[in-house]
């Protein structure tokens, strides 16, 4: 899942990014409102973010104002507000401004991960974190894949690719879109890497787990959707 972290404190941003990536997320960081707007606008025309973790005290504006601007522009990306503002009136403003969840600093990383996963589950309309794909079971809460009762060893990039296809709900994603979900918008890697990860997933989970749409990209296989 591709996450945007809006946080001006470099140490906090680095810690949140590292922690989320250890749990299978792909993260981009924006240190201020201007870069957050730029990234969110760019993502709407490429691969939309699955969620945003938003600080409120930004150096060039207030996070609530940024959030209201997004909602007014019909940006429906789920937003988890992560801030030191813990007063009730701040929480009310956060939710009324369009926030989907609210967590105060200092915070526990595990709680952030759990809240983010719950947010993504609700956004996808799922009641459970466990999904059946053919003879495989995908456990979104632990970033694990099981096949015929045995846990399958998938890399972080392979997991990110599978999660992106699940999030697409049967839509076809281009290699460029999948690249962004795997590596974020900042990292430039070889053009064949998506094909390599698709090949590895098919070998581990079955040839029909991912379908190639010729000239377009990839989607979940028909027997897996």
C-alpha cells in the first residue's frame, strides 16, 4: 500500500517511514503543505495514495486547512491525523475537516500501524483482514500469504505488488502504476522490475494469480478476484 506521510519533523518522518515500510507499506514523505499538495495532485493522475498520515503543524500552513482543501477538491484518500494537538476541540476540527482517524503524539508505532490498517480495511469495504484468492489466503493485517495451509515467503516488493492489485478491485494497473506502488515516486529503478516481481508471485502462488492484459498491464487473475 502506497502511503503519503506529511510531517515537517525529519526525525519523526524518518521513523514513521521506516516503521511503516517494515510492515509492508511503501511511503513518500512531504515536509510541508506545498509539497504535500504537489504529491497528492500528482498521485491523482498516476497511482492514487492508499492513505495519508497528516501532521497538523506544518511550516507553511495548517494541516486542517490542507485537509479541507483536499476534501473540497474531492480528494477521497483516507487521512489519519498524527499530531501533538490533543485537545477535544482539535480532534473535533480534525474530524469535521475531513479526517478519518486521529492519533496524538507521542504515539506507539504498533498502534499507528493497526489504525492505518483498519482505515484501509474500512475504505475498501472489507469486514476482515483475511482474503481468499483461489487456493491462497492473504492476511492484510500481518502482510502474509498462505497457500494450501502453508505460509509463502514473499518479499516486501512482492507483497506491495499484490496489495496494489487487491486495492485496485479488479482494475488493470499499468507497469508504471505498479512501479509507484512498489517504490514510491522518488526511486527510479529498472523498467523490468515489475515483470520480475509478477513472475516471482506467479511461481509462488500459481500462474493464474495475476493476469496480463496485453498492451495495458496487470490485474488479479479471474479465478482470484
